[in-house]
């Protein structure tokens, strides 16, 4: 009977240890700004569309730079098509949120920027899941009558 009590005591003590460690790990994760989990340079595929026309995917690079306050600055790639070129754009203070520290949401954020005397407006939003970035953004440069839409994907989400 003594052995059974001792065994039960040891079993309860060990299970308490594991539960305590998990709670500490979760508290540590909550102290770390969410942007640090997604901040890096992503290599992937960029698909551009204007109106009903979709163009062939191209290789591109998107940079998410953490601000240390649950937000990132996103550097979007320069794109050339036809006779025009859209310069690289940096969208500042894009909010990063998560509920499980595996899947992250990049909040929809407006793009308002003037580069080389061309005003660009639009919006960007996206997500990071299992280390793969999916980014949707639209940009209307200057007096262009419609927006240029982009989808950037990495990893398993990449366009073929």
C-alpha cells in the first residue's frame, strides 16, 4: 500500500511539473513581440493583375522588418511591366497578431507614399502560417484609373 501511495505521489508531482513548464513557455511567448516571429526576408512568387488581365508569376523578395512593438515594416518589391515601372515601396507599422504563435495575421494597412514624384496609394494585408508568407496588396500609381493587384506567396502556397 505504501508503494502505491509513493507511486501516486511521484506521478502527481511529475504531471504538475509538465503543466508548470507549459504555462511558463506560454507566458514567455506572450512577452516576446509577435513581429519577431515573422520578421525576415521572404523569397517567393509574385503574381500581378490589372483588371481582368493576370500576368505570369515572377520571383520576388519581400522583407518584413520587426519594430519590436507587434508591428513590421514591409518592403514590397519593385515591379516593371510594359513601359512602366513601380518602385519598391515600404509600408510602415503593419500590425502583427496571433492567437497561437504559429499563425500570424498582418493587419490591413493603407499604402500612401510618393516615390520619384509618383504618388502611390493602396492597401496591404496578409498572413504567415508555418513560416510561409501570403501577402495581398494593391497599388494605384499616380493618375492610373485602376489599381494593380499583387499576390505574393512563399513555400507550399507559391503560385506555379
